[in-house]
């Protein structure tokens, strides 16, 4: 691969001015191009101070040139970095100079794509690179780092290896179709498959949490009009983002706000209060609110602490299908001192005085991290979760077919399950999938 591919170049550092900016080359002509631009020899893995020159010999900038000889580089190809002053103008001139010397502009993700194609990273790890770069908070970053270290990939590979062994065993049994399966180790086969299914269940659960860590929690604030939903959004956001009035039906449009709580980012959405009737605008607002709730990970249900029962009825149907619900009784400051504690699982808060907001923060943090941000969590994507689910479905059918001694059918199902797992780490990949994944990277990565 390294010998035949062309040489790509891109600015590897973030757009805009910076202290230092890096132009990175990868491919067989990298060294020749860089040595011409620097007008000096570049020994591998040594930071060489150099002047970067244009075709007339004039200095574009001075900086560090760093050569990584294939295969000991990020991409597995020859790589050279030109580390210049972080001026976008200088960096663009350096890129143009490299192109004049035979490189071409890299597509988004093309460096990481080459790392994948050269076996430096598997697909899950390459995706983790992009997820690490995009991580909004430390939990997401740590989890992406674990995926990049292969924590997720190794779990997938271990199950895939086991399915492969089961395929081999099953195929072998087919060749002895006259014998009953049990004399061919059928019981052990079934036991191993059932264990593999359990391992897939456990991994699917962790991958779902990992997807949440990557994508961030999507929490929608719902409740009857005037309960204080917009006030609560403002309190959590720390600024007066939403309009608050004492008129029921103030909020109509959805208002999205990325909010950071204890270092964790989550997406909060304020919605129109839910009630019967209302004018055409308000009804459209309620329709949008219900639509948004259907896509939410968490419904934060805000009720007026003085009338929680009535409010609860107004929203019960709407929030029933949400994976998780957090019930709040707001306006606690208006309750009399004799008011009994709310029932288990309800938080009493006041958006006005801030009472109870610390407990709300803690609860939101737990929802966002699945309660287990630390120990071993890794990031995953919807693509991974979906492939795992397909693998589980095929393996579950294989289990039934084995029990019925339908060996041919079981072998085919095991093959499909094995291939679905292979898609996750890219051992088995349709080509269009690759293009799709790497196109979402930033240029220069
Ligand atoms: N300057 C710079 N910093 C960077 C990167 C880069 O490309 N340039 N990276 C870009 O993402 C990340 C590091 N990625 C890298 C991965 C592998 C190798 C490398 O030289 N690998 C060799 C040697 C391994 C070793 O000795 O430990 C190899 O794989 O054989 C270098 C950088 C983060 N920091
Ligand atoms: N005393 C008290 N008043 C509050 C509290 N939270 C909100 N309010 C008041 O209740 C009224 C309604 O607040 P909003 O935040 O607009 O309520 P909402 O749920 O967004 O209402 P709609 O947008 O109409 O659905 C305003 O007058 C707020 O000042 C609270 O904790 N204590
Ligand atoms: Mg409102």
C-alpha cells in the first residue's frame, strides 16, 4: 500500500492562528518533497531545525522538520511534519509548496484512513481518534482514549474469535451428518454459544453507554405551563437564555442549550408547556415538544410543587416512552413549612432561590455518565451498537437451530453473526462504509 499510494499533505493543527502550526505529509514522496523544501537531509526521528523555502529559495518560515520512516509512523507510511509558526498564511504557503513538489491535498480523515489500511489502527480505534478530538468533556475524552487503546476492539475480537471457533466446529459436524450431534460434542457447542451470547449482551449494554458518553445526554424539559421549565433552564445554564413570564404558554419554540455541569456537557431543551387547548401557535409548540421528547434520553419533568398531581396527569402519556425520567417539584420556596417531603424519586427544587439545584446537578451527572464514568468505560457509536445487535440476533437464531440439529442453517447464522462483529473493527468492511466513516473526520487527521 505504502509504495503505490500518492503523497498527501494537510495542515494538521486547528484552523486559525496558533503558537505553532504543523503541515503533515504522508506517502512515498514525503521525504523527497520535505528535503527539497528544507534544502537539507532529514534523518529519521530527529527534530531538525530548518528553513522552509519557496521555489525561488526565499524563506517562507523557519521551524522543525520531523521525518518518520515507514512503517514507524502514525499512518504506517513515510511521514514528514513541517512544524512552523502557527500562521494560517505561512501554513497555506507550505501546503502549496508541497503540492507544487508533487503532493496533493488530503481528504478529511485520509491520514487515519491510511493508518487503518496499513493496520496501524483498526476501524474502532480510528473512529476513537475522531471521537477523542471531538470529546466535549473529560469523561468522553477518557472513554475515547480507552477505545483508542483497543479496550472495545479486544472485547469484540474475543467474541468474534469464539464465533469463528464455533463456525469451524459446526462445519465439521456437518461433514458427519449421519452421526447425532451429541456424539460430536453438540452439548459443549451449545454451551459455548450460549456463553458467547451472554458476552454479546454484556458488551451491547456497555457499548450503548459508550454511545451516550460520546453523543452526550439529550435531556428535554417538559411539564405543564407555568411550572418553571424556562426558569429551570436558565438556572442550569447560568444565564437568562429563555423568556420567563407569569403568563401560561410563554414558551412556544424549542430552545436548545448546551450546558456544562461539573465538567460534563449535556444538551438541554426547553419546551412549550403541555395542556389541553391553546391557540394554533401554542398547539404547534406542544406538537414540537412531544416530538422532541420522543427522541430524548431523559425527560426532566417540571411540576409546580403546589399542584404536582394535576401536572403529572397532563404529561404522563408524553413522557411514558422516554428511556429515563427525572421528576422535579419546582417552586419549593412557595411551599409552607408544614409541607410533607415529596415521594421517593422526586427532587424538590426552586429555580428562583436555587434550593435543591445541587442535588439536581448530581442527578444529571449520574444520568450523563450512566453512573459509571470511571472504571473501564469506552466510547462507541450507533454503527457499533447496531452491528452488535445484528450479531446478537443471528447468534440467537443459530442457538435455536443448533438445538433443532439444523446444522447447515446454524452454520450460516454463525457466519452472519461473525461477519457483523467483523464490521465493528473493520476486519470485514464494505468499501462504502469506509468512505462514509472517514469523510466525517476533520481535514489533516
Ligand atoms: N507531532 C505530532 N504529534 C502527535 C501526532 C502526530 O502525528 N504528530 N499524532 C497523530 O495522530 C498523535 C500521536 N500519534 C502517533 C502514532 C504513532 C507514531 C509513531 O511514530 N509510531 C511508530 C513508533 C512507535 C513507538 O516507537 O512507540 C510505529 O507505530 O511504529 C507517532 C505518532 C498525537 N501527537
Ligand atoms: N416562586 C417561584 N416562582 C418561580 C419559580 N420558577 C419559576 N417561577 C415563576 O413562575 C412563572 C413561570 O415561569 P416559567 O419559567 O416561564 O414557566 P414555564 O414552565 O417555562 O412556562 P411556559 O413556558 O408558559 O410553559 C414565572 O413568573 C417565574 O418567575 C420558583 O422556583 N419559585
Ligand atoms: Mg417556558
